[in-house]
C-alpha cells in the first residue's frame, strides 16, 4: 500500500522516520541566506563596500568594460 505524502510537519510527523528528502524554493532561499551570513567577515564587508563605492563613482567606465 502506498504511503500518504509527507505534510512537512516535522514536529508532528506521522512516520517513524523522515520520508521527505527534497527542498523547496523557500528552503533554498533560507540556505543561501544562512551560508552568506556564515561566510561574511568584517574584511569581506569592507571590501564589498569599497567595490560598491568604486562602481558608483566609475559607472560609465564599468559599463564600457562590461560591453567590451
């Protein structure tokens, strides 16, 4: 007999062991945010801020380089 599908309510699961092994879009978004937070360091934040300031100050130059 085929088992009913998982309802993703892990705290009230009707199965003795988890049968769901997939990920949905919300799971991927959460994972991406968590990975970004874990890998961000003050040095990387400072570098990103410097790059953002440079790109804003040299918008035309950056656009020309991308076109080429």
